[in-house]
C-alpha cells in the first residue's frame, strides 16, 4: 500500500509538472487559447487530486503497520513511533 501511495504521489507530481509546462509554454492544440488554458487548469486540479489520494493511501498504510506492531507487541506503545511527533 505504501508503494501505491508513493506511486500516486509521484504520478500526480509528474502530471502537475507537465501541466505547468503546458500553461507556461501554452502547448498549441487544435483548440482556441481559452480552452487550452481551461484544459491545463483542469489537469492541474486532477494532478492535485491524484497526489492527495496518494498521500491518503500512504498514510493509511503507515497507520495499519503501526496498529499491527502495537497489537503484536506486549502493549508497550512507546516502542512504536509513527515519525509524526505533532500528531497528538
């Protein structure tokens, strides 16, 4: 699951970079410039959504691993850290 989350975040970032280059360079498609701009903005919004989905999947996978370690252990919660000290 962590691999899937990382893959989705990387995919979203790649799509976002391509969309930003499209806005900056204004790739010339067969549409008027306003439609090209709207398509580029929708692509940016879509890439942000893919990155957010990847972050959620990654976070859920980390939480599942921590829960498995805690339930398998002797109940000592201080031995397992999530890496996010600001969570509590």
